[in-house]
């Protein structure tokens, strides 16, 4: 996301607090938030790709693999 889009998000947020938004501005804000959150989620997912977890047995595995395994174990216990 470029600085121009972030500036517009901030501008709309400020205007919403101070005087409210028109329906067109509300729609624009929703679309910008969708883009922004999509990019944040992608960055977070990318970060998780570079995280490893050391298990009790000393084995180091990628976080997503460890999380999936634990999630499956929790699902079997319920």
C-alpha cells in the first residue's frame, strides 16, 4: 500500500470523526480498508512462513506445520 492510499484512509477517518462521511466516502473507506487489511494479512502470513517452533522433543519445525498439528490434536480431543 502506498503512502497516498494510507493518507486517504487517515483523511477519511478524521473526517468521519469530525463531521461524518457521505455515502460515497463510506464506500470508498470500506474498499480502502479491505485493501489495507488484505495487505496486512498477507504480510502476517509471510512473516509466519519465516517462524520456526522448537518442539518438546527438540525438533524445529515451521510454525504453520506445528500450529496445524496442534490444531488437529485439539480437534481430536473434543
